[in-house]
C-alpha cells in the first residue's frame, strides 16, 4: 500500500477527526463515530478515496541527475 496522504493533509485529518468525535460526544450522537475514518486514514497515511482520481498529497522527490 503506497502512501498518498502528505503531512499537511494528515494534520488536517487528525484535527477534523478529533473535532467530529468531540461534537458527537457533546451532542451524544453516534455520528461522532464517523470521526474514526479521518483518524484512521491519517495514521495509515493512505486514503482509498484518492485512488480512483490518482491524487497524492505526499511530496514528490525532485529529479536528480
């Protein structure tokens, strides 16, 4: 599994996941469980939704001669 989640994207996913879980907990709603998805993709550094579109937010290596 090739990583396709870069560092900035990863930080945003962690923050978003924690916020969704906190809001779900605050309102006592099961919708907060959805916050696990961005957290999981952040820690795995791989997002399956990026595959069909060929998206990668990882930095690319510069071409060395």
